């Protein structure tokens, strides 16, 4: 094996093992100094960093130039571009449907196509590492953070669709990362805020949570991200998977035979920061077998952790060989995937955005057609969607940031306002958990309108939205409930109420729903296994 890390200093090796976030859409002089001083090798982008495609391309070119100049190595530029609810690119990109929506098409080749689209988009911008696919099996409907990010409750389905998306990304030369090992699907807590615990027996974990990861390893996935979750049957010590040598080295590396990159989830998440401390959590993560840690938000946290790691090596608390091995593995994957000059091949020239819109437009159109295939109906009569008439009323709450993994600007979209703009009629904004006064107002509107369309937003978790759905059965006008995130909202619909799973609360999904309602199209999607 060629030893690429041999000539690196300790700080340079540690810097290769870090991926950091940046505060905004450009790099400040202070942040340039941080990147240079700490020899940071990789960055992750969020919605806060991206205004549009053109700006994103300039930022990536600048980051690549800066980090390559500081370290002599190209940078991994990462992003959470899962599709659906979890996207970081703006609407001028081609944003694909999310995992559960793709599963609703019934065809894994659609997940492969989605991976190809995403890979092309990212490559054009200079982003070379997508933190997808999600391989979690969402077997707990009360899960507050995964839900539609998963391909469903069937482990085999999660494996087939996840591997298809992975193949699409890799075909376009973008690294893929399966997450969140060993599985975040059966939790009732969000690890961004708390420390979840999964108490399943090992045999059940092997059959459910671990199955998609095993299949992804067999298929050659280049990276796996760890989960900040306690698994007592796998790790008897009170530490999450990210800090467990039994789980990351013993199970993932040795038993499952994974030879790729092990990434941590963000080490500033509550499950690490509040229970162990970010810096000490990072030290123990490297000891457990992590190659590359994410510190997504705070420069000071990364600085403190790097200094602590250097001190730990000097004191003999952790061997320098840990960083030799991790940096060597990282550099080998950079050599495999970043050896091409993707800036030239993707239409960029010295960081200038390509004026040719044809490739972007083609992918946007394909992604929109793909989204239409995901629309799924419940209680649909043989004649199809009803006519909501000339004076419909649209009801729903504003979009919200349901978990910290979502984007900060999520509340800018409003279902009732947007639908009334597209289809006419009235829009009524309600709270996410409407009270009796709001429900009474809705009953009154049912008497003065020709049809009612209600957008629910994880309504199965809110008593007010549940009560709203129950009262729909008494209305004498056509009533349609549109689930704008998790489809569990449609699980107990009255028989005379039609349900539509839209899978995401986004401008493009509302446009598609409006098109279906206006033209009374027959939805093609099939509900994937949910429990």
C-alpha cells in the first residue's frame, strides 16, 4: 500500500480527519485563517451556505483552492442532499424526491435515476461527497427525525433502494455515505437533541437495522456514518455507537468486512455535546475507529478538539498511528474519487459558473416527473380524485423545522396560501396543533365552499390535527387530506375522506399536488411498508 500520510505532520494528519461547517455563503478572512492554521482537510455545506447554483459553484471552487493550497490535498466537500425534506440546494437545482417517496414508485431504478440526477448536480457545483443514502429502517412511526427519510419499514426494501441511489451517485463520480449505523429507525428521540437508546436483542438488530448496512457493504459503499445512539445489546458500556469500538471496529470493520471510510455524525449534536462533551466525544470516536469527524457548526469546537487530540497523542492517551491509518484511508479515497479535474468537466472554469442551462433544466424536468410518480392516494374511489369545485378552501399550517436536521428557512412556505394562488378559492392558515376555535372555523368554511383540501404536517403526532381529520367525515363537500411529510397521517382516515401522500413540504411538491387536483389525475404511487 502506498503510504500517503507518511510525510504529513501530526496536525496535517488530524486536519485530514476533520470536516467542518462554514458560517455563511462566503469565506471570511477569519475563517481562511482557521482553515490554514488547523490544516482542515474537508468541509460540509448547509442551506445557510447556498444562495443559488452560481454562488454555490464559486464557493466550492474557492474552498477547494483554499484547502488544496493549505494542505497539498484536495478537499472532500460534503452535503446532506438526501432528497425530499432534506436538501441543501435551492430551487434552481434539480432536487429529487426523498427516500420513502422513491419507494412509493415501486421501482428501484427510480432511486438509481435520482442518484444520477443528484450526482450530476453536485459534480457541476464542485461538491464531491453526498451524505446519502439513509439506510435506516423506519420501524417506529413515532420516530421524530427519520420518517420519510427512510425507504420504509422493510429492511430488504431499504437495502434495495438505498443501494440503487448509491449506485447512481457513484456512477456520476460522487462519493456516497450510508447512514446512520447501526440504525436510527427505531428511536423515539432525536439525537440532535437527546441521547436515544435502542434495546433490541442482537438477533432482531441483525434481521432489521443491520441488514441494509450489510447489503451496502457487499455492494461497495465507500463510506458509512455512525449514529449517536446507545445499543446496550451491542455495547454494554454507556456510550453511543459513534464512541464504541465494539460497534465500529468489531462489528462494522471486522465482522461485516467494511473497508471504507467511517464518518461520525455531527459531534456538536446534543447526544454527544450534552452527555459527553464534543471534544472528549471526538477523542473517543477516533479511539473507536472513526476516520473522519464532522464538526458542522462551530469553529471554536473544531479548534479545541484538534488541540486536545494533539495533546492526547503527546501524552500517550491515543496513538499517533490512529491518525496515520485514518488519514491514509481518507487520502486513498481522495485519490480514487478526486483525481479528475471535476471543475473543468462540470462546466466550471476557474470557479466561473457555466452559462449553459440545458443540463440543469433537463435534470429539473426529470426530477419533477419523478416526483409525480411518487404521489400516492388512500381511499381513492374508482373514478379517481373528486372535483373540488370553483370555490375550494385550503387549510394547513406553515412549514416548520421539524428537526434540527431540517433547514433554518423552512417556515417560508405556506400550503394554504400557495394552493389558493395556484387553484383559486380560500386559504386558511392554522396552527400545527389547532384548538377547538380553529376547528369550529373550519366547520363553518365547509358550509360555504365547494371542496376542502387539508394539508397535514406530521398530524399523527398532534391531537389537534387528528381531531381535524376526524371531523372531516361529517362534511357534505369533497374532502382531501394531503400528508406533507410522514404518511402515517393517512393511516386512520374516515372512509369518505381521500388521502394523498405528498411526502415533502416543498414548493415543487405543492405544485405537483395542485396539478393532480386541477387535472384530477390518477396517482401512480403505492404505499410502501410502514410498520
